[in-house]
C-alpha cells in the first residue's frame, strides 16, 4: 500500500477527531464516562488460535523481523536478563540465554507471572524458550531477537494452557499463539517500534532553549512555551510547544546517547526517534532525518548554541546506551526541536519527517484555532496537567494506521503459523 495514501487516510480520520474536540466533543479515551465496567470474563484460546488474527511479523502484531542478535552485536546490549523469582526458566542450554529478552518482553512476562499466580495459587509461570543463539528455530524467528518466549505453567498441566494464552493476551503481549499442546508462543514488538507508536521520547532531564534564552527541562514544558527549533528552510526559529505525544514519569526505558566530538554536546533519545544528520552522499550537505539507532560515529549532527548563533555541523564521536526512569515526547508547531543543543525531529512514526509532520496537521490546526479563539486557554490540547500515558491523538493515529494496514493486507491463515 502506498505510504502517502495510507497517511492521507490516517490524517483524514485524525482531522475528524481533532475537529470534534475543537467544538467541545470528547474524542478518544476519557475518564469518568459511562457505567462502571464489570470484570471481563476471560475465554481460553483454542488450540492453534492466535491473537491478533494476523501473521506474527506484521504491523498489527509483533512487526517485522529485524535481524539476529548475537553476543557480539551492538544490539545485544538491548537485551536484559530476567531474574524474576516468580518465573521458572528451563535453561536447557545452561547458558541463561532463556533469561535474556528485550525490556518490553520482560515487562509483559513479569506482568503475566503475577496473573498466573492469581489465577492458580501455588503455580508459577515457566519459560521453556527465550532468546535463541543456537539457531534452533525457524528462519527469522523473533526468538533470535529476544522478542519471543515459549511458556507453560510450572505444573505442566496442559488443561491450563488455553487460559494461560488468554492471560498472556491480557498481559499485553503483541502476539499470542497456542502453537503446540506443549507450550504457548508469545512475542512483542521491537523497542523502536514501540517508540514509534508514541513518536519517540527524550528523558525528562533533557533540556530545551526558551525564547528568553533560558534552558528548561523537557518534563516541565507547558503548552505555549516557545522553544528553539528549525523551520522548513533550515533557519533557527522559536516554535510553540503543543503537547506531549507520550508522557511517562515512571517508565524505565533504554535510550541511545549520541555524543559528539565537541565536549558537552550529546543528545539522549529512544531508538526510533528521528534525528537530523548531514547526508553527504550527493556531494552537498543535505539535512536528513533518520532513526537514532541508525546514526553512526563519523556522521554529523546539527548543533545550535542559541537563536543568535548559526546552526552548525558537529561530528558524532560515540554512541552508547543508557537507562532512564522517565520518557517525554514533545510536539511543537514546527515539528522540530533543539534538545541539549542538538536538532531533532518530534517524530518517529516513520523514517520520513515530512510525512510524520503532515500526519500531525490536525493537532496544529486545532491548537492554532483555539489559541486564536481562546488565547488564555489551550486546554484543548490536553497538555496542561497532562496525565501519564500516550496522548489520545497519537494513540488514534497508531491504531488507525495499524487497522488500515492490517485490513488492506490480511495474510492467509497459514502464514501466521511461522512463529518459532
């Protein structure tokens, strides 16, 4: 499906939602509406059933295979060991490989472990396969990336496995498959894919430059703050902060730290966040947006000391990973932002800054309209006092895009069987 056509459809749907909000109508998830919900009745999965009902490596499930992670690869640093005492790891290789997984997989597994103990007191979750470094699974298996686990209950009671699969769905795994009578297969999206859902993030300790020249922490931004950014012509400008596409004051996330040769100049951002680099492949110096995870030492990023100083190029010296306890994804009217003196995009939806900026057009329209009509009240953006979580518009874009792709490219049932 053509990317421009897909984004056109997403934007049209988003524009309708945003327009409804601008006229005082609630759109998207809210609190305090409707009746109190009754506890959900959980239905066990049937043998060979998978949820969602699409192939594992599609956008609507866990996403595409991104390549095997080995102990010598850079991505191995993204795997984290799981020492949860409430989970039994089979570890038949005796290398602790089954304990290694991505942070998202670890979070979902730990959540599932609690559900299992609540569902069956005295029973624990058991992992029979986790990260695979020995090539025991099919080609392009997500086990090779630490994004998949095969699970049972500790008592190995197969009559429980249908419900175990349902509990895995409820725990938030992105794809769950009652694959074998001996185990349940679960997998998750890649870390950069998760970041793309919210547009990418910075830690709250990152700073921006206000129009008065003073720095301000990203976590303290409020709608209407004017921040240093860059316009379409590549000139430094001050742009309005509109909202957080995602805000999480307590999440622990893995960030890429891109450090330059110039002392004190480094930016910290999630793997799929778009960062502007200089593309010299055409002989000139063209500003190009790329995922942070793709930036390499030797490339050049754009640095700005302040509005009165020119934007200049600085060479990347090294790149490493850090964990931070919070995450913030600021959106500005220009779609760009200077963070810790380095130019970045506000987006990570796709590796194309202009299309992503276009997709957020309805948000800018509503913000501009309400700023004009109600200059002292920008509450329409839901940013002032914004609670933790993904902003409803970002969430809507993600789900609309996922729904469109899934419904335009449903795979035959048999293709979904290629899990392990």
